[in-house]
């Protein structure tokens, strides 16, 4: 568990995701992965300090937590980067979820020492169908695709959602 955000840390997220993939490979199904991070996060720390940075990270994690389903996995991938694994989720649904979280974060304000701080996030999403007995897909094969989509969102001006199916 990540001490700051009370969501899964990277190691536990990957382990739990692999268990989810193992279960899906027995029956077949689909899985979606969303990677996102806080845009220009270094500026938050440099301008307002690390306490403010922690408050922003917590705000983003809590916003994501409010919008995922029971059974979805949310983790802090590192620093200001997060990842969600969604079993049995259609590509359109995962895009919609990412966009809802994006909008909610952009509408939220963290208040630290009377300073009001608003941030945005960029999102990369990907999706895979898993056939029964297919062990070729794993969280480790989907994370690079989600990361590519995240990079595309940043290249597209940030505060948006990009998909690589």
C-alpha cells in the first residue's frame, strides 16, 4: 500500500494485476489499462513546496478512487503517475472513465497553507481481449501501450485522453 495515497503501490498493483490476468486467461474476457499523471507536477513542487505536491497527489488519487468500481485496481505507479486496471471493461467505457476522472481533477482545488492549487492530468488508455488459455497478454504487455497513449496525450497538449487499442 502506498503510504501517502492509501492505494496500491507499484509492486502490489502489478502482482494483483497479474492475478487478475491469470483469472481472465482461464475464462477469457477483456481488460483495460489506464495510465495517467499530473501535468507539470514539478512546477507544483517548485512553486508551492513538497507539502503541496503531496496534497495534489492525494487529491488526484482520491478523485480516481471515487470513480472506479469494486474489483478495479488503482495504483500509484511512481511519483505523480497512476495506473488503473479494469477487468471486463469495454474500450468506450474505459475512455469515458478516464475522461470523467480528467474533468473532475481539473475542476478540483487543493488548498495548502491558504494557497489554492489546481492541476490537470493526461491519460493514456489501452484495451485487450483475452481468449481462454491465452497467456500472451499480461499487465506488463499492456503497460507500455498505455504509456505510449499517455505520451501521445502529453504531446497533444496535455489534459486529454488518448487511446492505443
